[in-house]
C-alpha cells in the first residue's frame, strides 16, 4: 500500500472523527439548553431544575397601559376576560388580550393557552411564554424577582409590528430544584455490591461453619474464581483470532 493511500485513509478517518465529535458537542449543548414543557406553566431542564408558575393560574388577570394600548394577561389558563366598561375581550376564554386605549376599546389581538409554548429564551438565561396567533408572535419574558407582587409590563410599542414583547416579573419565575433521589443506575450498583457482599461473606461463613473450610477453600466456588482470569484471557484470544481469520478470508 502506497504512502499516499495510507495518508488518504488516515485523513478520512480523522475527518469522520472530527465531524462525529462536532455533532455530539452540538447535540449535547442543544439538549442541555432545552426546557421541556410539562404543563401550561411548567417546564423542566435536564440538570434537575425547573420553572413552575402554576400558582398564578388562580390570580387575577394582570394588566398594563402604555403606548396608547392596554394589555390584559392571565397566565396558565384561559378565562372569560372582561375588561373596562364590561367589554368582553373575546367571545371565548382567552389568556391574553391587547386593545387600543380608546373610547371603544378596540381589541387588536388575543392569545390562548393552546397557542402558548413555554420554553427558554434565545440566551437560555430565563424562561418565556411564546404565543403565536395568526401571523402575530407575542413573547413574554419571565423574570425572577423575590418580591411578593407580580408585575406584568407591556415592553414594546405594538404599532405596526409582528412581534409584541412583554415582561412578567414574579417570584414564581425563579428556577427551582427537584428533590434528587437515587437513580435507577445507582440502585442497581448498590444492589450489585450488596449481592456480591452477601454471596462472598455468607458463603465464607457457611463453608467455615458447615465444612470447616480454611484459606482459599472458604471462598464460594473458589475453583471457578481461580480459573476465571485464564478463561477471560482465552475468550479474548479466541475473539481476536476469529476476527483476524475473518479478515484474511475477505482478502
């Protein structure tokens, strides 16, 4: 085989390894930054932390007035949203209602829980509610604040835009950590070592008490354990010999 052919194969092998490594790095980074939505106001992170704003479902609708607009928002649930002067925002229950601050209170856009997705922001630093209604997108940044009062803010001028921005500032926007118990893997490892301990210690006691065994004879099935290293060696040699023979046959 020429040197050029060897270099070509080596380059292809290294290129495959690099591409695979980059894919794994990108995939792991993407996975670790996702907040999986479990309920309308709950999402969980892979590191054991989660966000839960479900307590706000029982609160009154929040509102803000700015830029000649009024917005009403009720997290986590759709409600029959009645605004000023007994004007209904919609014929059905909604979660968000944006209207002009005028005499007639013209409703511009509404959003429902079914149109809402809870996830992390693009920076991954805080969660958001993202509402898609027709061709309009509403992004509610959820910010952690330890004060008891929850505030809702119209954060940008909605005039002639396709994306509206809001802020929900609440103590319920802070991340929480789940109580971490033993994983399945940890339980299996503990069970394995307990079983091994019972097997060896119990076996030694039984053989010593019933048969009067001494030294290596006290080890349960000591003949098998003495032969185990050589059996493993023979198995490895056999496996490599089979692979080598198969390679020669292909050539």
